[in-house]
C-alpha cells in the first residue's frame, strides 16, 4: 500500500515563503540631505526597496518599534549615540535584523569593533552612484541570508514539534537526525539512533528489501513510498507507512506513521 503524503501531514518540500512585494529599509544618518539622497538612490537601484529615514539613533529605534524593518543602514559618526552604540541597542531588541554600517569615517578599528558587535556588513561611503549599487547588493544579500536562516529555523521547529516521525538519513542510510515522534515510535532514544544505520530497525526478513529495493530507488526516483515492518527496541514488530524523499545534497527525508490492520 502506498503511503499517503496528505496523511503524513508534513510538507517534504519545506516551508514556502510568501511572495515579496517590497523590502522595508531603515536608513539612519544625522545628515538629512545625505539620508534623502541615499534613499532616492537605493529606491532607484531596486524597485523592491521602500526606504524610511531617521536622523538620529533614537528616532531610528522609534521607527523599529513602529514598523516591520527588513534591514537597517546606519551612519557611524552621529551625535548622542554613534553607529556602534545604535547597533548594540538594536541587537538588544531586534537581534536578527540585518544591520549595515554605512559610514564615511572608516578605519580598521571601527570595522573590527563593528564585526565584534555583530554588524551584518560594513561599507564606506563613496562618491558616485557605484557605491549605491554596491550598497543595494549588500542589502539584498543580507536580507536573503536572514530570511534563509529564518526558514531553516521554522522548518526545524516544525520537525521538532511534528506528531509524525521524521528522520534525516545520509546517502548510506545512517541517521543524521530524528525527532521525538520518530524515536518514540521505534522505542529508541534519539541519542541511541543518531549515527546508527537505518537497518537497525529491520528484521532479517526485511533487510533485503531495504538494500535491494528502497535505498537504490530513492536517489534514482527521488522518492519512495510504502509500508514495511520495523522492529522496535523491545523486539515488537510494527507496520510503518512511510515516505522517503531525496534532497540535492544526498540527504534522505523519512516520514513515518505506525499503521494498524484497519489502515492497511
């Protein structure tokens, strides 16, 4: 009986992010004329950019509290609170928001301090439009990395909390990851399964099916679905309905649910 992906209840292709209409940027610089120029140039470089300006770090924090900001661009040399002090304040309240220090006062010491403080990127101001093209590219890269990390974190949380058993196997069939539901289904702890071969869960009668049918099929076809017998740690034999998919890096994703006679 083929496994039903809808019954498994997990999107093996991952979390699909919503389409992007715009990126909301915050540019903080005490020179209002330069801030307006930078905003104009960035919006010309990228139609997706929507730039809000602030002329002080305190105003910048107010903007962060009021708006959903995708990336912060800040000057360094500002009165009351400089760019690194602003960065420290931002990291306290918005630790994951990309922060680019865009400053005319550049030095190795400032760059080193910025990196140590958790700045996402560092770029010196320059004359001409080329510097804005470079800044726009840095902003896009910073936002893309941030969103990719968020997607990974959400996907991992989804696997950790899923009621279905989920495991990741390397191309040779060794466990790289198992969630609590998988470990509970097969009666082992997560630590006992990690780095063990998937064959641990198969009886001698089923092991040939694993090596001759399942493992060779997944890399070629990209997936495999079916019902097989697992042997729990307590030697109880159970039927599991599972789906295997193959990722580009060779990792296999295994989704399982224990079945009953009524299911089959």
